[in-house]
C-alpha cells in the first residue's frame, strides 16, 4: 500500500497539528467557561493580556488541564514559558513536543 | 545560595541611598528578597511603602495624586509603570569590615499604606504603622506555631505586595527570624520544585487556587512542615486532602486589607475561626465591625460573619457588593463607577453571574451589561483594561439596549442575570 503524495499538498501544519490546536482550544473554553466557540479563537493571537484576554489565574487553570490531559508539566523557569502562551498554536506545538499521554 | 543577615543589611543600606528624597515608594519588586530589601530600605529612610492592589495606568495616576513624590522601585527590566523609576541595584552590595547594625524602627512609624478600591472611584488608603504590623504578625506566628526558637524556611505563592503575602512571608520572616525564599513559584511543578529545594522545616504560604492546582496536577509533592492558606475559605474536602498529601497540618487565615489578619482555624478540626487576642467583632445595623488589638480603627468587614462566642465566629461568604476573585478584592460599586466613566458608555452595571458559570477550578468571574450604542464590546473591554485589574474584566460583557432598572432606578442583580441569560441564549442579539 503506497501513499500517494500530491504535489499540491500544502507543506504547512500536518492534519494532526491542526486537530490538536482545535482540541486544546476546546479544553481552554471548557475549563474557563469562556463565551467563545473554540473554532473562533485565532490560533495565532496572544492568549495572555490583549487577544483572548486571559490572566494569570486562567494560565494556572490551563496548565492544570494540560497536565491532566497530556501529562505535560509547565514550568515558569523554562525560557520557553513566555513563548508557550504566545498563542494557541504555540501552546499546541509545545504540548505536541512534550506530551507523555 | 543562602543570603545572610549581614548581606541583607548591606543591601538595604545601598538601596536606601538610591531611593531619593521623596516620602513614598511604590515597591514593585517581584523578587521577594528584593521586595524585602526595598521595604526595609524605605523604613530606615522614613519613607512609606505604597501597596496598591494593582498597577493599572488609572491606579498609578491616582497614586500620583495621593503622593506626588512617589517613586517606583522595580526589579523588572521592562517595567512600564508610569512613575519615576528606581531600578533595584544589580548584584549584592559590597560587605564592609564592620557590618551595618540592625536598624531600630519606631513602632509608631508609618510603614505602609495599602489601598482598597472604595466605591467612588478613588482608592481608599489604609495606613499601617510598623508596631501594629508587627503585633499582628507576631500573633500569626503564635497561631502557626512559628514563634519558637527554631527557624524555618518560608515559600510563598502569593505576591509580597498583597496584604496576606506581606504579612505571612515578608513580615513573618523579619519579625520572627525565619528564612524567606526569594522566588514566587507559579506552576504546580515550580511550587513542588522550590519547596523541595529549601531546607526543612519549611512552610508553604498559599491560596486555595494554588493548592488545588498542586493536588490535581499529579506533581510529586515534597514533604512540608506546615501549609497555610488564605484569600478564600478552602472546602472541607480540599483541606483534608492537602493535609493527607503533605502529611502535615493545614491552617487557614482570615483577615482583610483594612484590618490585616485577625483570625485562624484548622479546617479539618473546626469550621470556627478564632480571633487574635484583643480583637473583637460587633454587629451594628446588620454589619459586622472589627476593632481592638492591632487594628488601627474600627473597620466594617466585607463578609457575613456569625459570632459563635467571645473569640470565635463562622464565615458565611461575602456581602453582596463585594467581589473577591482569587484574593483580589473590589466592589461592584467601584467597578460600575469605572465602567460608567468610559466615554460612550451611557449606562452599565457589573453583576455576579453565579457559581454555575464558574471555571473548572471554581473561580467565578463577574459579568457586565452595558448600554453603549457607539462602541463595540472589544472597545469597552480595552477601556476597562486601563482602569481595573484584569481579574475583574467582565465575562461576559454584553451590549444591551437598556438595563432592567425598576421604576425607582434600582437595578436588581437577579434582573441583570435574567437579562444576560436571555441574551446569551438568543445568541447575543438584543
């Protein structure tokens, strides 16, 4: 069984990454009881402050659901921390790279 | 790396030299050691530390009106507080052959001014003398079993600028000879890591939100010798779980910005809070007032308290106007004032949407209905962000045609909730 690779296929994010972005958006909306549809969160807008408007209480709650769902323990001393919450896509990328479940 | 008292004394002498000639300091240092050095440096040079609950542009503007000579002591390279800035000097101060003596501070000296939001838009200052702050914290040490000769290490997840953090980390260490951990760990893995790294006996000063996150995260918890919680009551279940997982006592503290700490309890043993000696509660016109002991002046409490004895009471939640989100306190009246001061807002009101809309971790935010035909919701939120702490930004903010005022102009919370629920159900159309 050979996989056909279309020359027109976009080199951008593979389907699994897009799925994870949607899944994490759904987790955030459910955990924080936000009044937005997960699909309406701009994957590239900042999560913190302006943008989605989350604050540090939210970030702690997100860290909790992320640790439960994917086994990823976030650390503030990691230099990547600021980048991780830079956008939904960056958070999803970090989870994809570090998930243990 | 432990920092010894001789280094602390050298550091505070150096910081006192760079604070300038004004009488007030906004101590914005995030590092708990540097905050403590700044506080001590302000004390020895006779300056008052100003501790507002938030640093929004509007609050800073009002702080300048309150104390025109205020400077901002900061350890952040990207500090954007609009005040004359004094950067915390980098590196430790050089030690001299003769160490600086431990300064003696007059108990009557005004040490700090903390602020509550009030209801008229102007923050209300509460003055704290050094002697009363110390008296309060020494009783805290008695209650926590930390007034003996053995020294412990204090790790705290709350900022030193918050009254609870100031008392239970910075002042507890200074007044009773304990060691202080400079870091303020945030994520569960950070809290566990920092706690494990400091010597025992060690205590964790925290809040229900952090403790709940710690337990639920699945992070391995290092042993601790005491856990302290404040800002909101813990559920009995969470309290029992904390004691079990850390295999130690959990004590809760109750107080307010105005009064400082006034009582404590061990929730797994009793729901009753026991007052600090000398502090009494009295009820006048349905309101509970606290006075005596270290309290500067009789103070109306913003919670519903039921006295069960001379020294004991039960806590039945906040009074209707109060907003308490993760230890950040405001009032609906203050938030409404800020909302209605936005150009283009014709009418607007904040309200409690109820616990049914709380987040997964149980944090219930406030919501708002706003009449502002010329503005969109994003613009209103943007304007609010300049004026109030982000914890109080409304979730949701609903633009409506008019508020459900009664014929006398009153605005029942229930009517606002019904309007908002109907609004959300109809998909946001008015």
